[in-house]
C-alpha cells in the first residue's frame, strides 16, 4: 500500500542547453577552504545521454573537474518502466507544486502505488 515518488528533469525542456560556464558560475564559501568558484560545462550530448563537467576553482589557483553523465528519459518511457516493474495508479506532475505535465514543465514527477 506504499507509494514511490521521484523526479527527473523533463528532456523536452533540454535543460542542459543552459549548462554553460557563464550561466552556471557561482561562488560558494567553504569553511576551512575559502571561496570556491563552481560551474558546469556540457561536453557531449548523445540523446538520451548528456555528459558534462563540474569545475571547481579554488582561491589558491587549484582546480578540480568532475565528469558526469545523466540520462534524460521521457514520461512515456518512464511510465512503461514503472508499469513493467508492477507499479500502478501513477500520478504525474510537472513540478513539485503538483502542476500538470506539459512540454515546458521543468520536472517529471511520478507518484506510483
């Protein structure tokens, strides 16, 4: 009788297009380390996979880069996987405010029984 709830980014919105150093750059203060400048930079898009770097630049001039790959999956495929796994009564939302899913929804949120 329990529920499974999770979210993923809506691939129709193509959020990775905004993952440029200029648009994602932010500075954070880390206790004991100081200021760290962080940004994301997309390396490759091979739908449904997007590979990007997260770059950390420290005040002392050091930098570290971490590569990640995310899979962007659409609502129809997610629905099929959930049903194949035995879930039912799946409610879909386009954001955490429980708005309806649309092509412009930032998220795909599933709540399944």
